């Protein structure tokens, strides 16, 4: 009978240990699943943030391209105005001599 009691006691102890390990593993699984959900949510938020930043970069690049084009066109127009002014001054200075005698 003593032998049976030792077996029963040993089995109870083993069962208690297994139940404790099962509970511990179950709690660990729940904790890790929660972490995965939190990280997935953060990952989703980061992806949305990256998409927004990428979109802002695209818009800024388009604006920069437009500004560069406007600057180039303005500089070209300014050069043409300078050339026209120089041509006008040259024509005036060449022809001014013939009009100096008129008073």
C-alpha cells in the first residue's frame, strides 16, 4: 500500500508540475500573441506614415520641378529683355548723331 501511495504522490506532483508548465506556456503564448498584435499595429502605422511621407516627397519634387522651370523661363525672359535693351541702346546711340542737329 505504501508503494501505491508513493506512486500516487509522485503522479500528483508530476501532474501539478505539468499543469503549472501548461499555465505558464499558455500565459507566455497569450503575452507573445499580444506583442505580435501590438507590433503589427505599429507596423501598419509606420507603413501609413511612410506612405504619407513618400506622397509629400512626390508633391514637393513636383513643386520643385515647377519652380525650377519657372526660374529657367524667367531667367531666359530676363536675358531676352537685356538683349533687346542692348539692341535698342545700340540703335539709339547709332542714330542719335543724325538727330543732334535738330533743336
